[in-house]
C-alpha cells in the first residue's frame, strides 16, 4: 500500500515493530525498507541502524540497504539493484510518497523516546552514491516531508545566541522560541492524482518524450514525467485519465504547462505560435481531442 494507511494518524506510537506491522504502517519485522522496484517503497524505518544517516526533521538523508555485518559496520559496497534501494529509486522516479517510521535512538532529536512512531509521508527528492564513514560505497536517499506533514520535536533544541547589537546600528532581538513545542496536526485538501494512470502512459512510450523524443537514463532506471493536458483542479477540472496525459521530459513538461508548447487538433506541435512536427504517439495511447483544444484555448494569445 503506497501512501496513507486508513485509520492511522500521524504521530501514532507503537511499542514494537510487530505492532507497527500489524497496523500496516511498516510491514517487515526487520528490514528497514518495505517495497519493490516494480511498485516503489511503501515505507522506511529510521532508527539509527546506519551511522551515515542524517535526520533534520523535515529532511532525512537515508542510507540504503546492504553491505553491513551483524555489528552494524559497513563491510562491503552497497548496490543500487538491491530490492530496497531499487524501491526507493522507483519512488523518486515516479514521485510516489513514502511512509516514514522513526524508532527510538540517541542519534536524532526527532526520534521517539521509546518504541516506534509513524511520522507521515515524505517524498524521495534525490539520491546518489558516496563513500561512507566506514570507507565503502553507500547509496543515500534524500527524503523531504510533504507540506502538510507535521514535524515532531521530542528533544528540546538549543537556539543559537544572537548578538543583540548588530553592526548596522539597528537593534534586533533573538527569537524567543518555544520551550515546550507541541506537535500540530493539520489537514489540507489536495487533488489525488492517479500514479497508475501516469505510469501506464510512460510505459506505453518507454519514457521517451512525446514532444522532443528525449529518453533520460538515470542510475536505476529511466525518468520521464506525466503531464496532464487539461489541468486538474479548479477552474480547469481535467480528468485524471490516460487520454488526458502526455509522457514528457522535464523541459517539455515546463514548456507545455507554461503554454510555450501547445497542440493543434491533428496533434501538430506548436512552439511559440509556429507549427512543427507532429506529436509522437502510440497505438495504445489515445489522446482526448477536447482536452487538447481546451489546453490550446487556455494559452491562445
């Protein structure tokens, strides 16, 4: 299950991994990454198991799986093809949310004091390899909290001392801060975009951009973006269906969303008002002409 677990609130605590697994928050009893290369990562546990991990609350630098001995030391290089690492790569390439569970440990001020705690949804924004503390190659993944994911603080943070008399001559005071910060849960309404719809369109085109033909190869897989022709949400209210989605590279996606690229009714590509080649198509992928017309009318000068 990708995304939120029904009836589980952010901040829910569990005494053991088995209880977290029973709730569906993180299913494996031992593995720190739950997921597959095909579907992406469902969840991760941040519990201080890897000495190269870094936890900044709303940003986590998470070390991938593999290469450790029973004492927790890195004794060999990690590989990106490891099932857990490959799952996180898919989550990055497909833009899928990952559930984060923090376990009690002394290495993070954001960890619970005991047991485990579900801390909401994060996105994998980047990944790369580096030499770890033990001298072996490791893969690390940067995860950032979604805007509506509350960030917990369980250990009081010490604010830096600020000189109250700056050289500019104007007097300022250091922020008072909050000696007893609380977790605040917020709720926002957001459009749920079907990742299955975008994934299907990208698979039909093997991640080749339908406008320029570019295929982006990254370590771990190909990258492309699913672009809605008629935008979702008010006031456009486009459908989240395959006939309203294009497979584009990031540059063409920006150009299409910004109106620098539009389509004629016969799917001729129009750049800055000038007609060029036709859109690359697939027999499996029909394009909704009404959505094409509405996108073009939106940007008509």
